[in-house]
C-alpha cells in the first residue's frame, strides 16, 4: 500500500528520446504503470536511420559535448516531482538530445530516475553524466533494459517500479 501512496502523492513525468523505438516502448510501460504524464524528446534535426551513420554522428556530438536543439519544451515542468528520463546508451552515456533536455530546465530538488536501453553496455556512465547535468537533483541509479528484450520487459519494469515505490 505504501508504494501506491508514494506515487499517488507525487506528480510524475516520463521523458524519453528514442531513435529505434526501444526506449519509447519502455517509456510507455513506465507511464502506464505509474500513471505519469509522458513527453518525447525530439531534436529539431532527425538523426540518420543508417546505423553506422548515427553511431558516427553520436560519437562526434558526445565528444564535442554538443547539445542539439529540440522541437518542443515541457510546459510547467515545475509541477513535477519525479522525472523518469529515458535514453538509448550511446557511447556509454545518454544521447545528446537527452543532455539538451536535462540542461535546459531547472530540475533542482526533483527526483530524476534514468532508464537506459542498450545492447550490452547497460547504464554505462549515464548516471554520473546525468548527475553532472543535474547537480541539485536526486538522481537514482535507474534501470538498464536490453533493447532486444523491450517487448518482454514489462514484468522487470513493474518489479523495478515497485522496488523504488513508484508503481501506482
């Protein structure tokens, strides 16, 4: 009962960037299990669909600490207490559009909960990178989900949400 009370009293936002669709699947699972609102992070300029091209571009952007412009912003972000942040693991960290999002708002005092889709590299150093972008937020360790397992990940996502007392 405590987990229901905990998430019911907190305003939850699930934000995510998804290049292949895997992170979107997990974001929807979290939204449905928490009753939170959802927001897709979309860069103004789309990433290439070719795998090698996106890998090359991501490496260049991450190395240069580049933060691409985003199409839209969250209105009234100050109303949210908990922000789940979803990203694919690109070069052991969050995708540049997620870095743009996190650095574009005052998230002081908010709980940030990362979820990362990957193909073997798990969370990489995404949590420490998020802590650098959000030094006055409470950043939890988060959940890594292998991209090839997203469609069967719902039980794992719900178990994790129950453990962190965020399941409605």
